[in-house]
């Protein structure tokens, strides 16, 4: 009986350790621009010597030490955009993410969901989904780590990732 319990524990542990993100399905698709940065790259980025007198740079450096993974997918393909939308909705529900904000201005739809960390602004995960019919662009961004929501806009600004303005609005609430 012990052998079966140990086997089941090992099987469960190995599948969670080696499991890929549900969003990895969008990697390698020709009509999808993808940015995928893992913990190791953030560790390397945090060792780069930058101007430490700039407050925003210090905030940026502090944040990248706290992020485990950043994924950004952009597309103008309608079929893939719909797939991204359905995947993000399913992921949000199945992983217990809470809606922080949703807006719809001029047809542009923005939804931000999160998994809260140890405090009100501390997050374990942030999921941003943007649909813009004017540019026909859809953006899906996932950030995993242990970070403060108020620090995220500096990262998205520096990396020129869409959604910075929306994230700033949420951080002020």
C-alpha cells in the first residue's frame, strides 16, 4: 500500500513540476508575436548595472527580482484571438483568479484578473487580456511571481508591452 501512495505522490508531483503553461499553445504560431521570459532571465536582468539614482529604474530592478515568468502574446488573427479569449476565460475560472478591472471604451475591451498574495496589492499572478477592434489586435499577458501591483506598470512601460495605462488605473484603486 505504501508503494502505491508513494507512486501516486511522485506522479502528481512530477506532472505539476514539468507541466507547461496553458498559454504555451500560442508559442510558435506564425501569426502570433510571443515574448516569454523566465526566472533565469529576470535574474540575469537584475544583475545589469543601471543608473541607481533614477527612482523608476530602482523600482523596475526591484520588480524583476520578484517575477518568475512573463508571457505576452499578440495577434491580429481573428481565429487565434478567439482561441486566446476562450483560453484566458477558462484559465481564469479554473485557477480562481479574481477580476480586478474590466473596461470597454470605444470597442476596446480590457480585462485584468489576479491571484492575490500576502497583502491587498501583493499578487502571485496577473492576467491581462486586451481586444482592440480598431487595430484588430489582441494581447494576452501573464505574469507569475510574488510582486506588488503598483510596480507592474514600470515593467510594462520599459518593455513596451501594451496595457501599461490600464495597469496604472488598477494600481491606483
